[in-house]
């Protein structure tokens, strides 16, 4: 399947064999970087149900961060560099922030609710899921108020329109692509929301846990939840014409 993401002043698009990043530099010129995808993307592993969800998780982290690094370097007028302490440090801090805010913080809040309000573990997991959902939606809304991020969201919509047009068999001209919808069923935002819903179901099966095990379980089960979410989105994308699925 085809996919992509918005980057600073541009987009990254990924096909079956390669990826490409197109970024507008400070002079208004468009600079393009392309590279072939690794063997894992073309092999049998990418076709194995559930296991391929791990590949897509790595896709979001690996290709995503490399694309963002390329775009950031172009925006700053620097030479393109995909490695280095600064890049890896940014990745580590971003992951730590995301895991702490969207997984550990809701788990801690739910644990407090169970301990001090006397709610059941089932209600605690439900509370955790709603807190996680609220944090994600609130975070997206908050950063969307920043002009630079709002422009980034514009590129995100352009990426959706392009993939919608391509999958519909339309010529990829600006005039024709502009007619297609901003939304896409396999969007990363849809994936995040699906992860939240599935996490409620998965974590509810664990029952009451002490805070340390609760934190560990949330982190260790992220790949499992990501696999389930990816398969759900992949399945529902095939039946979008069905009113029940929509």
C-alpha cells in the first residue's frame, strides 16, 4: 500500500519499492531526495498478517524521522545529514515524550483513580483510554494553533489528496488532485485513534495491576496493539463502501 507523511515545507511519499521526499527550500526551490526501500518491505515479511504491522511501525519511526531530518536540514539551509548525535537525540526525546504523555500518564491517572476513588480495574482501564484519547485530540488541536504546524497540516492534506487521486487512477496534476478529499482511511491520525480504542480492549483483559507492572505492560504491548490496529485499518479500508464500516 502507498503512504506518506507531511514534513517541514513538503511531503514524503512511500511506494512499494522506494520512498521520496520533496521539500521547498528557503529560496522557493523544490529539492527531492529518493531512496529504495529495504528488502524487508519487498519480502514475504511484509505480507504476513499482524507481523507486517511491526514493519509499518518501523516505517513510521525510521522513514518518518529520516524524512523529517531531511526537511529540517533543507529548511535550515544545511547539508543533508541523516545521522549524528543531534538526530538520534531528537528521536530519543520525541519517543520518550510520546510514550510518557500518551501511555504512561493516562496509566498513572487511572491507577490513582482505582486506588483513591475505589473504581474497578475495568472502569480504570476505560478511564485510562478516555484520558489517552483526550490527550491525543487535545495535543493535535493545541499544536494546530501554531501557524507553522497549521501549514504542516496543509501539506498533510495535500498528501492525502494525492494518494486518493493515485488510488482512483487519476492523473496526478494539481488541478485534478485538488478535487479529491482531504481525508484518507489509512491516515496516521486514524491509526492513532484506532490504537486508543484497541488499547482499551487489550488492557482491560489484564485486570488489576500494581503501578510498576501497569507501566511495563503498557510499553510492552505497544507493538501488539499496533499490529492489531494496522490489520483493522487494512481490513476496513477494503470495505469503505459498506455503510456499517463507514
